[in-house]
């Protein structure tokens, strides 16, 4: 029995990457594989890679294989094939509608043509979302991507074990998917001044915690809980919006079960990681704060800028139905501290690349900050004055700096900026240039101190040109 169990574990058990060390100098000793083990691991890697490659190029080689069959009518079989796929997709998309009697009864009668067209668009949306859509949005969820960085993930994980003494966990969400995470609990150590504050990291669409965000808060002496998106690394599932919500929810519940208070949890998110981060802030309003680095307001404008305009209706339907990552709407529901980092030359988050100035103006971080400020401080940030200021290039800012300073001096007089913005009647009579000077003076002038009774409480706006940011 032991012999069978041993051979089963050899074939299907976990790999050995390191051995716990009794020495205080290092927590792990790297395990050196012998030639047979290296051959077996390499063979398994190639099998996984080949399977993923065959799966993704299957439409091409299946067509080539069918063309090589004698007396094969390609058009006839293609019609049958795509008809079968369309029927199966239609059944899958509408699988829940039969149960919704009220929904069916309340629907107005449609013309046959428009009804068929709507069903066809629904099928196309489902196909687009489940084939290239979700994989373009989260490229690290593809198995070949994971296989290509597996060595670096392993090395990064060992370094986190060795240098920062992290403990790895596998936690299960309410849908049964497993989330790979690592906890660095520093509450009991006097050498870490910020150990009582837990920073939860949320990676980007091609990021893994093994080689991603945790090092920054770890070096700043915080406790850290890092996790991988569903389908990333050793996490199971796919990063659909609902799965992302379940993942961050179970991560926070895990932190609470470890004795951390909600008031001591801070979320540090990069790029698309802002979606689960803002969802968590919306549902856990007592959190200590959010740090949003290089993120966007809504994924739809970014998707529309990538695809041809002829497909805009299909893209909009697909995004809104299956990948509706609306960060700004979730952030509106959170009243706590928020820190933004915007990068002037961010090509990924720009929707207009016709010139450098237009690229800087179209960064979606600008729109996120503008929506956030208008929602939280409507009497100050109205008529998109914040967006206008954010759209200025550095040269334009230098030109307008002196002018806005003069306007602010005449406007405020002997009144402090903190008292001035509290007067709603005065704010309602300001011109656009005067509003812009208030925005400039309040957000970017370091001479103003923000207190709890000010409308700008708990909001820090950071404009960052370099590519590295410290927490």
C-alpha cells in the first residue's frame, strides 16, 4: 500500500522546491533536483505547454485538417459547425431566463427580426468574452503565460519565504475556487513599527504576488497579505468580475479571522487591481484607506480604443454584460482615505495616441480622479475643472502657474482656503477660471494643511512622473 502511495505521489504529488532549515540565517534550503527529476518536470512542462498551444490554435489546424480530407465540402460542414456552436452558445446564454417568469412577462413584444438580431448579438458577445475577451483583459490567466514565468514565480516565492518569512495559504471562496495567498504577520515583532497595519495588495492584469507589489509595503515594515487573481499562479478559476469579488471578499475575511481589525486594513492596488480593491472598500467602509496606482475609471473606453469602430456596439455589449469593471462607480460608495498615483506618460491607460499631449490628456486616471472629486466635493469640483487641470501638460502648467496664483490671491483675500470652500453661496458664483484656481490651490499647494473638518479630508493627490512609487 505504501509502495502504491509513494508512486502515486511521484506522479501526481507536489513538487519539492525547498526544505525547511533549522538555521536562523535562512528559512529554506534550495532542493537540488537530480537528472531524472529534471527530465520528469521538463516533460510535464512541455505537455502542459503543448496542450495550451494546441487549444489556442485549434481553429486553424482543424480547418487545415478538414481541407485535406478528399471530397470534403468545406462550406457545408462549416455552416453545420457554426450553427451547432451558435445553438449551444444561445442555450448557455439564456439558461437562466426560463426561470425568470416575471422578466419574461414584463418584456414587450418584439419584432421577429429584432429579436433574432438581439439573440445573435448575445451569442457573439458570449463568444467574444469567453475566447479572446477575458484573456486580453487578463493575459496572465492563460496557461502558456503562467508556464513562461513559472521559474521566476518559484524564485520570487522562495525569496519571500527566505527574506520576509511569509506563510503561504490556500483559501476557498464561496463558489469553491481556491485563492493562493501569502501572509506576512508582523504584529508580534517590535522591530516592525507598522506591523499592526495590514496592507492587502491587488496585482495588475499580468502581475503575480511572487514578483509584484508586496516588497514595497514589506520594506516599509507593514504586515502584508498578498494574493493572486483567480486563474493566476496557483489560484483556480477565471478572473471574471464575480470571481474577483469573491476572491477579495474571502481574502479580507481571512485577514479578519487572523485577528486583524477592519480599521487596520489598507489596500494597495495596481492597474486593474483597483476593481477588487474598490469593491472591497465599498463593502468594508471602515477600512483604513486605498492606494490606487496607475488605474482607470472604466474599462469600456479602453476596450473601445483597441477594437475597430465598426465593432463598437459588440464591444460595448460584451464589456457591459461580462466584464463590467467600473472602478469609478464603486469608488463613489467609499468615504474613506484615497491616494491616487497618476503617470504622465502611461501608454496603456491612454485612449488617444495621436500625439504626446493628447496621450497625456486621455489617461483614464484623469477621469477617475475627476469623477471621485466631483462626487465627494461637488461644490468645489464642478464643471470638470479638475479634469481641465489634470489635462494640462507640464509646459501649460508652468504658463498658468503665475496666473492662477494671482487669481487665488484676489479670490481668497484674508480668508483661508479651508474656510473659503465651505461657503457654498460664494462657490456657486465663481467663474471657471476662479474654480480652477481653487482646485489648483487646494489640491497642489503644500501650504494648506488638511484637517478633519475640511472637504478635502483623507484625500491625497499625487502626480508622479517616474516609474517607481514607494508606499
